[in-house]
């Protein structure tokens, strides 16, 4: 800093700069240096790379000795857990496996990383969860044990949490990206008709818009992704029981979503079970239904996920649904993640 000031002073003495010019230049340089220092200290994450891999892809890092053992078989089977409510069986995650000796450079920037570590000096067997370790929107779960014999039991015990960590992290990352780059007309269609916002990726179009029902879709050559939004009075709902909510869904779709053939309409495929869970997003607690849909009177179908919320203050029921139609595609799990992320971009207008 003293050297810089001395240089400016020399320029003044030689009549190259006036004192006012010196002050302006010196102030500008000082502010630039402060900005650089603050940026490096406070927003270091912005210098991290984007993650490698699509949502649902997991990099498994485990030594060959542990992988080629009964414990390795268990880990492999867990990662191949079936994705819920699809017409064909698909794994929850797509796995890439490497030895620890390979875990460097670009491998460290994978979106989801499962590290399996045997450290004899550790006193407590545990699972550590970290985000944005080497890349943005990254989830790292590290299984740490002091004895290889403890691996199998610990992983089986903690697997539901590990699975949820990766799955939820992927959805959250997609929601974040949708809220930054979105389809304005689709977003406005919801904003103007409901007391909440949803964010849609580019390509979504409004197919139908009524006072209490909206249908938006992203239709590509071999895949159709769709979103239904419906709102009605709570007084008109029999109950918040899953069976009654499913009947409500069927009634709404029969009236609002016709098929191509005369008299055909979308409904629930009753040959497969509908999975019922609870979910929380957008500061609200929801009832989640996952199953398969079909078009009554036609040969069309695919997976769907529904969320129902009882807005007691407004005396309204909110139904959000995402569906997928991709009969020739093998990656329906990714498509379901995409529509689920749209639904979970829900932000209430307070």
C-alpha cells in the first residue's frame, strides 16, 4: 500500500497527476482491494464448481477390500432400492463405485457422494452429513467405523436417513434452480389465481386455466410432464383421509382432464397400490399420495405424485399434482423428481 501511494505521489511531483486525481485513483484502488478481500472471505462458495451427475446419481467411495465382501453386497443392494410408484422397476439411485485411491480431482465434485471409511483410531461409529463440501449443491454422507465388522449393521441402521439426505438434497437443488431460471408465463398463471407461487422450468405452457383449476405441461417428443393445481372449499371435502382425497382427485380429473377419445378421462390406476406419506415443504404440512394414473377409455398411463394441504385459515383445500407420461423412456424416476421439485417450489403469499 505504501509503495502504491509513493508511486502516485511521484506522478504528482512530475505534474502527471493533480492531488484531486490522486485522491480519486487511490480511493478507487482501495475500494477494489476491500471488495476482493471481502468476496474471498464471505462468498467462497461462489468459487466452487457445479456438481457432476444428474439428480439421483451417487458416487460410492469404498476400498476394494470392503466392497468385495458381504458388506459391499449389502451397500450395493441398498443403493438399488426401488423408486416408489413407477410402472417399471427403477433403482432409487444410479451408482458409480470407485476405490479411495481414485477419489480425487473431478470425482470430488460429484453431486452425491457416499464415503465408507474404516478408521481404527476412531472411538465412535457414526455417519456424518455435509453439504457443498467440494461443489455447489453437493451432498456428502460419510460412514465412519473403527472396524470393518461394524459396517454392515451401521449402514443398514442409517440407510433410511442417508437415502433421504441424498433424495431431499437433489429436490432442494432443483427447486433452487427453478426459482432462478423459470417460465414467466407459467409462474404468473399461478400467482394471479392462487394465494401461493410455484416455479416452473422453461418450456412449461398453460393448457387449461379456470378459477379453481390449472393445468400446465411441458410436452416434448417422447415425454410429457404435467402439473395440476386445484383449490376448493374445505367444507366440500369429506375428510382428509387418503381414501377420500383420492376420490376427490378422481372426481376433479374426470371433469377437467379429458382423453383424446370421446368420453375418456384421466383417473387412478386401481390395479396398483397408492402410497401414502406425510411431507413438509413451503412451511406447510402435506399429505402425499404416490401411484399410477391411467386414461379411462384409452391406453395411456404413468406415475403421479399428489400433495394435499388443508388451509384452515382460508377454509380452502389445496391439491398439487405432478404426473409423467413417457412410455418409451426408461428414466421415469428422474421425471418424477422434476415434477416433484415444481410442486415443492410452493411459496405461500402471506
